[in-house]
C-alpha cells in the first residue's frame, strides 16, 4: 500500500517547494527506510520502540506534531484499518479537511485545488470533491488503485526525526494484543477473491468456496451475514464495515448485492455472481452471472477451472 501511495504522490508533486516525502514510524526501520529511498523519495524516520504497539491516538499525536513542524500540504494514508482510524482524528487535530476511500486524485488546472474522486451510493457512482482553503488536506486511498512505485535513478534522503510527546495527554491505553493467525493472501493484496454471503447457508458450504479460491490462487471473503451468524470470522468481511478490495476477479456466491457490501468490492475489475435468485441486485453489478444453486454450479465450475489451468501449465 505504501508503494501505491508513493505513485499517487508522484503524480501530484510538481512543486519544488512541496516535495514528496514518506514518514516511517516503528522499530528497526533501517531496511524499510533504504528501500523507500531507492524509490526516489525522501524519508523521515521515527525509529522508536514505543511505537511497536501503540494505540492510534498516539500515532495521531506524533503525526500532528510532525505536520505542524514540517507543514505538508497533503497527507496521504491507505484506506486500511489503521488509516481509517487515524485520518479523521488527524484532520480534526490539524483543522484540516478529510476525504476517505478515494480512488483518484488530481489537481484542478484552473484554481489548483485538489480534486478527490471516491465511490458513492454503494459504488454506483463516482463523486468528485474539491477542498478549498484547507491546508493541509488528509486523504485515504483505496488499495490497488495505483501501481506500486518502482526504484528510480534518484536516491532519496533519509532524515531521522525526534518528537517529544506528552503521553499524559493520551487518553487511551493498549491493554492487550490478540494476534489472529492469517492464512494465505491478505484480502487487499489478492488478485482473485471468492466471497460467500447468506445464501451459502452455513459454515460447511464454504468448503467449496475455499477449494475454488485455492485453485485460482486467491483469497476467501464474506459478506456481513456469515459474520453475524458465526459461520466465518469477522476479519474476512468485505463491505462498508469490513475490507475494501479491488481484485482482478471477484466471485460473489450467494450474495444479494446490498449497497453496504458493494461499497467494499465495487473497485473489482471483473465481478462474477452466482445466485439462485434471478432478481438479486448483484446481477446488475456483475460482468458475468450464473443463476442457480451454488451447490450445483460450483462443482462443475471448479472442474472447468482445473482443466483450463492444467492446459495452461502444460503449455
């Protein structure tokens, strides 16, 4: 996600007085800092063990202090769990505007304001927002809307930053960290996602979906219903209250196509829907559709994928 943000920043950074820089926060950051510098970007480094596990409020305090010191005109974050938590708090702290879940940024050629494009109405339309007289501006970008930055001939500078924080002003405290074992590809990074909804009917039905995702080298996702019913973990949810994804191929099985779910997958390059209800809204959003019971449709679909992939491998 960081490399994608660098690509977005490069397209906007044409003013020598406002160079593009990366803020790197954490512990043992030397390797990451040198990798970022190889991409031609200057790196500010806060190498502090206390940020290895800190509440978002502490990151906000640090970033806002640096912003007041360095006065950036635009702050880019990813539309990730951390980014969604930090961005509105940071904007409030700085008195800045904030636009979440953007898919494209551009500069208005007439008045030089920042144009921020983001999906609205469950992904059925794209709205373009312009923020006037706000400096800095805070923006979160949806994953996979830009190509990752690649190394350039320019070597960026690495500069350590030291910021003194008054931890007595931090009202939240991290008491415990529960680490969930993540198997396979992260949803935001997957090129293929097979997602199941309430129409799957139970946990056992996801075995077919998991088999298909493994064949295609993808990841498993779910809509809200399987999470609420306890069939699948909430960490796999895609939608307004879950992950926002933009895979090359999105296979929606037993999903009606509610706006809340489509808000998380509307950036997919190709959507294939499988649903026994021919009136399901998902078919209006899908590029391809199969009307039928997934228990009957998926086995033959899986066998066909196996056959096609074996032919491709042999060639």
